[in-house]
C-alpha cells in the first residue's frame, strides 16, 4: 500500500549516485523524497537546523558515525540514524546470527551498502517509527491541555465531582467535600468510594457496576444508591462514571447528584416563584389576588377591616422617550422601593407594568 507522505532524507556519503539510487528505490513508497546530501562536518551542522526524518551514514572524509551520533544528540534532535557498513563498524557490525548488532526505533547499525532492500526497508520503518513518536507527542500535548481545562472547570463546578483510582479517592472538588462533610482534601484522599455507600446491597451492586465499567462497558454509567455522610446521615443519590486523566494517568471521574425527596418543598418554591415579580421582587398580580381573596373573606366575616390603594406611575411616555425601556424599569423599581418604605404595614404588589396595589389591614373609612 502506497504511503501518501513526504520523506526528508539526509545522506552522509562520498557517493552521490548511491544517494540518488536510494531516492529512486524509495519513490514508490512516498509522494516525494527530499534529499539532503553531504560528506562534511560543517555542512552537517548547517543542515541539522532543517527538519529531517531519517539520516543514512555511509562515509565522510572528516567524520565517523560516532561523531554524527554525538552531534545529533548535542542538538537534542529526534532523528533516526542508519549506519552503512564501513571500516569503523566492520569488526562489530554483526552478531553470531549475521544480524546488525544494533536495531532500535532510532538506530540501525550496520547494514551492507550493496544490499539495497534492507536499507530501503530500514528507512521506511525508521520513518514510520518517527511519525508515531511525533503523533504521540502531539496527542500528549493535546491531552495535557484538555486535562488542564477539565480540572479548572471541575474545581469551579457546582456539581460534586471526584476522581478515583482502583476505587480510592485521589481528588475531590469543594462541592463534593461539602456534600459528604469532609473538611479538606486531605480527609477524602485515600478513602474508598464504597465507604460513602450505605447498605450491603448497595455496596455489592456498586462493585459490580464498577467492574463492568473497568471492563469497558459503557451501556450504563449511572448508579442510584443511598449514600452516607461522615456524620452518619444518609441521602438518596445518583452517581455517574466517566473515563478521565489526572496528571496524565488514567482515572475514573465520578459525579454525585443528591436526589430531592421533598416534593412538597419543591412545589412550594415553584408556587412562590409564580407569585413573585422578577423586576421588583414584590408579589405580582397573581400574588395580589391571593392576598385580596384571603383579606376579603376575613373582612366579609367582620374579622377585620382593610383598605386597598391603587397607585399608577404618571408620564410613562415621557420616561420611555427620554430614557428608553431601561429607564422605565429603573423608575418602576424605585417606585416599588419607595412605596414599601412609605407603607411598611401594607402589602405592596406590582399589579401591572406601571401600576401598584397596596393592601393595608386594620383601616376604616376615615
């Protein structure tokens, strides 16, 4: 299969025709081969400033292969090197099985120059190894940046989030600590997650749930259970799992949400919100009507007397033309504040956009 890529090949040798022959043999495997050719140390120092994929060393008049390796290492360059057979390495070039003495992901030492097939194969394999290292470096950088962003979000999140490794806490954000009653991170680090689960059945169920997740199952990542705080109190909760990394190491992220069992309290809060005006914080028309019905029933039974005041803001058109809608909102808020201060014993409501009602108990006609 043809590889669609570019090869930057640096050849150190005294025979340029050999270098061009290598380019010809490599052309079926690459879209383009960029050849750099030299046999001098000064030229090598200059060319090392450019990006190269593979270096092939044959023979140079003022350098040995050891010199080349030292120069590349001094420049801290990841450059695979292939040493062809020469007098320097001839005595130690092959082992007892007639194979090169050094074969690694960054070096092959030494191949016979006249055996072109092993040389071409070594170049291709070394280049593939280099590309894998470059991609891995890029992925690690991307992963590190993603982990940094995730950690910032988690630390500032209102959700209870923690990291566990082999079932043990290694990190938790502030909402998580507060949810379970831990005073600091030091108290939760090292605590098994099962210590926060109440009931034997819940613990066994969670262990099975965690084993399935460790095996790669992602069909179910939520677990409902009864959780226990450090003070022994319990609450119903839902736990969610996700794969994550911490300092480059794989961990499991858990998010715990406390289930709300007090539906009456929730309904009460919703009802209160429906009676409130968002702009002024006063009761809205619905809230006024509920108050009016309650007071009217008591007044009709002779249990109390009350008065109803209706207040309308004047010059709304002028305010809108000079200050716009924001000006009207500011005026309405100020009027609401003023009325609340003027009639501290009254029940002030925003009846409509620019109208208010005030119910005052214990008032007669006079």
